[in-house]
């Protein structure tokens, strides 16, 4: 006679309790991670918009020098605006989910002369860029100096644009 063998149970898979515990842990981690992810996404969107604005201004400045003529860039104020210019070979810049702000009369037209300078007092100032949904407190800024037309960027803290150089 064959020896008695214990009956084997089929222990494949997970129990409902184990699945519930794993789902609770995943849910808690998601609640913690999602706000940080959204904040990071919005910060990157603002940084990208700053790069686009700076690129448009530098492109117009280069074209003014290259073509020996006056070039302008128009920056509207508000959410979801398009930056246009007379000397933008790569085209206009559409900024979505970005709020553009400045102290000038809207829309602000920045003029570069044939040497790339901004001699007009209305062509110098500070542009502030922030996320349109306001989910992040980070505000980026771009300063255009009068005279030489030097463009610098940074973080807008308090009432100043602190350069990131």
C-alpha cells in the first residue's frame, strides 16, 4: 500500500485581502505624489515659456542686426497669448496655460534698431511669466535693458527679478 500523502492545496494567486492592501498603499502613494508631479509639470511649462519668449526676442534682435533694419516683437498681456514679431523667421510663439504680465500698456511692443539696441524707453522693462492655473507659486521673469538691449532671465521674488546667471 502506498504511503498516505497530504492533500495539496492549490495556492496560486493572491487573496482579496492582499490585493486590497496593495491597492491602499498605491492609493496613498498616488495622493502624495500627484500634487508634486503637477507642480513640477507647471514649473517646466513656465520655464519652457520663458525660453520661448527669450528666443523670440533674441531672434528679432539678431535679425535686426543681420538685415540692418528695425524689428519689433509684440508681447500681449494675459493667458494663452501669442508673441508676434516683424522679424521672426521661425514664426510666432503661442504660449498655452501661461499668464504673461508686465507694467507696460498692453500689448507691449519691443523695438530693436539696426544695431540690436533698445533705445526707446518703452522697449525696456520686465516680463513676468506664471502658470495660468496658479497651481505653482513660481514666477519666472525676463528683463530687457534700455540701451544695449541685454536680455536676462531669472525668478521673480517679491518685486524683483533675481537673475539666474
